[in-house]
C-alpha cells in the first residue's frame, strides 16, 4: 500500500502563491505516477497535474496554463505543487494521488 498526506493549503489572496506538499510512504517503488486533482464548487473533481515516477515527465491541465509546477524531492518522498498567480476559481480541495491511492485533501481558498 501507499500512504499520502497532503499539507500546505490555506487562504491566499488572488495573485498570491501557495505550495502544496504530499508526503508519500509505503510501496513507493511500485508507483507509476503521482499527482493532484482538485474538487471545486462548480466543476467537481478535475485533474490538475501529475508526474511519472520513473521518468519525471509531467502533465498539466489546460486550465493551469503554466501557473502551477509539480515536482518531486530528491528522496522521492514528497511531491510538491507550486501554485502561482492564484485565481478565485482555483479554490477547492486539492487531493494528492499515486495510482489508485488518495490522500485526504487540503483546502485551498483564494479570496480577497
């Protein structure tokens, strides 16, 4: 099994930045990809970004438009989502996932 624990959410003003972290433990050698989804009030759950565990290649949702960056630390234990130029519509619960495993989510609220 794989365990995922998110952190780093919070309240931020439009145009601000946040960095989400996802601590990964367990059978990490078997992971194919890790990434983030979000649950937003108007759109339901949507894909945000992911990164392939072995190759490091990344994918992003079109709506992110280069504002977010996903990365993995050198120890392959934490996945980050750097979010810049945040907009009101980025508000939601952000979930880290690794293949079929999910974290509990962290709330991001963009508000003035």
